[in-house]
């Protein structure tokens, strides 16, 4: 059945970082937007108008002094926040628009205006901590969106799935003591930022609500799908989220210059279908994806297109297809899943 899929798309996102050469280039979105402007794609989606996140919305995740620090860079041609993370003259406004774009997508899906959505925004966010910019990230877009869902819409349970190549240390920090948000991350390890060990599971009331699955390089469609089906799915079904958010980084794509994974566009569609099925079962299909990494421009665009077609229901991976692909995982997947079950089962007996 076809879905009403919303997208956040705005050329103002291209204004960040135009003055220097960087992997997180505006060309990432230029390529995606050009794909969406093709006659066979653009008309299929419901446009979601972004807005700039308010100070109150930013402060649900970030310290006031940190927000002031970013605001102070407005108008400056180049300012180094850390060796990887740079602001340019319009970065502050664009970063607020990225966070606000995610909020707008969350509002659209929760209100029923759209069935699901994809916030095609930049700069990315999942490395941004309460008072630290890092890993190309300024404000933590997905964390701000989740806090908005809790505060404004009164939700009690939000699932964040992070399939980016890199561990979302900022998102983990934001919810490490929070039982209302279940954070599940698959990421390459060892690798930047060096966090996300399986033993990092939360603290206090949030213990058991952070689940990290570090992966060695070379993980492919089959391994990712096995993890989503055998670990993520049963835990998510027990958690019963009222909203599913995805830090959708496409740097696990085979050929991405920053990673060593082997996920194909079809693989990302399979992961999307798995999450769509979870969302349909638990929260009426409320699913919002937020763009994070992905630095092979053509590969990124192909992956986003595959995910969007799955969100629309134009492609629909069947249970038979998902089971077949997951069944191709090797014995290394069995060992990883056994280890994850041993680590997580005390908190999630469903495993």
C-alpha cells in the first residue's frame, strides 16, 4: 500500500560550509535534491516546511553557553570548533534550521499529516554533545527531535536507531539516564569517536536503554539485517515505541571513503522495511529518518533513493526476501548475536 511520505528539503541547507573543502560538503545534498527533482520522483512526496529551532528547543539538549558559542560564529567566514568541525558565516542559522527541520518532520508524522518522513538536512548531528561540537556536527538534530516529541507531544517511549558508520556519542550522552528513549546503535569499531562499546548500556533509570553493537569492517547486508531481526526487533517490540527515529548515515555503503562496510542500497531498503514493520506494529507506522553521514556522493544518492521508495511502499521487501538475505549471514554473525544476547538479555529477557 502506498504511503504519504514527507520530506524536509530546503536549499538553505547548502549554505553551510561553502568556503572550504570538507567531506561533509553541500554537494551531498545537491546530488540528493537533484535526484528528487527528477520527473519520476519529485511529485511523489509531501513537502515538509522546516523552521529554525527555538532557543528553548535547542536547550533541551545543549547547554546555553554552547549555543551562545555557536551563535557567536555567525557572520565569520571560518571558525574551527574542533579539527573536523568548522563553521562558516551562515552555519548557526543553518544548524538551527536542520534541528527545526527534524522537529517539523516529527510534528508532521505525529499529527498524521504524513505517514512517515525523511529529514534531508545538514549539518549532521549525532556526534554533537551538550557542550561539544564534533564529527562535522553542530546541534544534535535527532536528539532535539526526540526531546520535542517527549515534551511537546507527551510521548513516553521513543526508539532511536542509529545505523551510521560511526557511533552517535552525542545522542547516547543525551539519553544515557533516560528510560523514555531506547537508543540502539550499530557502528564500525574500532573507529571514530571511540565510544559505543557493548558494555555501555546506560546509567541509573536509563540502564538497559542504550544498546550498542560494535561491528568489524566488512559487515554486509546480511549481517546488518540479522542484527535488526534477531536483536533490535524483539527488543523494540517489548519496548513498544510510540515513535521511531533513525540516524540514517549512509557511510556503511560499500565504497564509502570513510568506512569499510559493505551495505548496498538494497540493504538500506531492507533495514528500512524492517523498521517500517516495527513502526506499523507499535505506533501506527510513525517513522522519521534523519540524514547523518555518507560521503560517496553517488552511493549516498542511490541509498537515499532506495530508502525513499521503501518508505513510499513502491518497493516492499517481503518477509521471504528479508529472511533469505538475513539467512546469508555467516558464522561470525552467529557469534556476534550470541554475545549481544548475553549482554542485553538481563535487561531485555525477550532475547
